[in-house]
């Protein structure tokens, strides 16, 4: 079986930015991650063994001088010491366990130092997705010439509709080649006309380098959820925003707010943070309802929401992005991170619905894992973590299982 990940920066930018912030703020923290297939699909026999072989192959993937030069040039907010760190970074297969049950369901777990294991998640998801299609033979359906034309048509609609958008599709792409074709087609469409919209770039650092576009991204839920596990969910957003600004000094100023729901974030989102961060990212819940909450919050702080960038990234396709753009452009500066719809939309192929989430964290290797952690989505049924941990965090935040705070606690 051919090796799937061959480039060190074939990863989302936010994994590198979070890695930097983790080293800067939590250098001895230890974590655990767990894989979930939300569709509960059965994987082919021997899938876990081949996945482990692919992960072992990562041990030979190291950063190149060209990759370092590109990041220095296009990511000026990263401190020079971080490039010294990744020059010496090596993957270790011992961080990962993977197995299948008798019905073929897949389990994957990581455990280790947060600063090291943080660079596994997106790569392993991309491996699982591509490997599944390879081992089932579904990759024979991939017509890349037709896919380029399909992507050009999507890009044209987005650009003509005034959307500012990026590719966020590494983790659940059909294949590396599929995302490569997508980024090339998006750049080609952007260069071919003068539409009101704009293709900004891609979250994938290697493909940004290959196609000479901007690598884009800031953080994931993981950063807030780990802090929630170490310190509790009530102040997790506050601590995360404070540590983030300590590391990046105002750069990378888009905060992903929905790890524990809007209500607790809103309490933590004081005027100083609202002014410091250039905007927020909406990644769950009803997009327009979330936007209304954000707009009202900015107004309550005396801030004009039209000066703030709101990034929408919740399971978007072209139609939903255009619908949001039509309204949001009047009240904020909207932009869109579009993932699976761009990189895994081949005719007759069902996209993967898979995630790897951080489920436990501790401040230092000397401690025990005294508290697991979880993510509380604004979407019903998408909370991630052990049921008892979800219940404990929801109780601490005064939430019901419908994602709303109990009225008596407001």
C-alpha cells in the first residue's frame, strides 16, 4: 500500500499555531485523543493494521528547508524558535493505538505529550479517509478531470456571489490528489475574472506552498477543551483567549467560541477581548441564529459588528454559503471555510463523517488524569466525549441536553 502522507506540512495551519501556543503555555501537558465515526461504519478487514503501518511511515516524514522557508515568509506571526522545534520533531508510532472489533468498527486513540501528539489528528483523519476508499476500491470512481471542472463551477458561484472563502478540507478529503486539484482549481478561477468574491487560501500548509496561496487558520476546539479539562469549563474560554494573546500578540485574532456553548463564552467575552480579537468563527448551530447572538454581543459592548470578521465553517456547501452571505454582509465581514464539500464530493462516493477529539488532559506528566474533557456542540447529537463527562460539564455550566442554559441559572 502506497504511503499517504509524504510531506511534513501536509497538515492544517491551526495545528502548527496551536502547537506553538501549547509549547509556549503548557509545555508539560499530557493529553488523550479518541476517534469517532459518526456514521458507525464498518471498515474493511485489516484496516487498523494498515492504518498503523501508515502511522509508522510518518516517522520518516520530516520538515524540509523549502517548507520552513515558506512558513517563515507567509506566517510571520510564528516565532523563530518554533521552526527550530519542528526541525527536530519526529513522529512516534507508540503514541497511537488502533484496532477493530468483530464487526469491523474502528477505534483509534492517542496519548502523550500535548506538544507532540497535537500534530497527529488531521494527518490520521486524512489517512483514514483516503485509506478507506483505497481498501474498498471506491477510489476507482475518482475522475479528477471532472472534479476540477466541478470545483471551478463551485468557485465561480462563490466568487460571483461575493463570498470570501478558503479551503478547509484536509481532514476528510477523498485523497491528497483531490485537495490538490481543488486548491489549483480555486486559484485558477480566482485569477480568471474580476468577481466581487475572493478565494483567500487553504488551511493546508503544503498545498498553500505548492500553489503559492495563503495558508489560513487559527485554532481548533482542542485548545479550549484541553484547558477545560485542566481548569474546568467555566473559565476555559477566558484562559484560552488570554494565553493565545500572550503567544501571538494580537495576530491570528479569530477565536473559535463554541467549545462549551454560546452562553458561557459570552460571559467570558469581555470588552477587552472583543476589541483584541478581530472576529469569531461559527462552527456549529444555526448559522444565522449564532450570527444574531454575536451581533447583539458586539453591540452590547459598544462595538460596531460591521468592523468584525465572522468566519462560518459549519458543514458548508455553496448554497448555504451564498445564503449566509446574502444576509451576513449587511451586519459583519463574513468569510467562509469550506471543507468536505470541496475535497470529498465525488459522484457516487459518500464522504466520511469522522472526528478525532481530545478527551482528557493534565497539566504535567506528574499528575494523574484527574478530569476528562469533552466538547459541547451547538448541534444536537454532536457533543463529543464520554456520556458521564458530557453530563458533568453540562451540569457545571447549567445546560440542558438541548444546549440551552437552565432559566433558573441565568
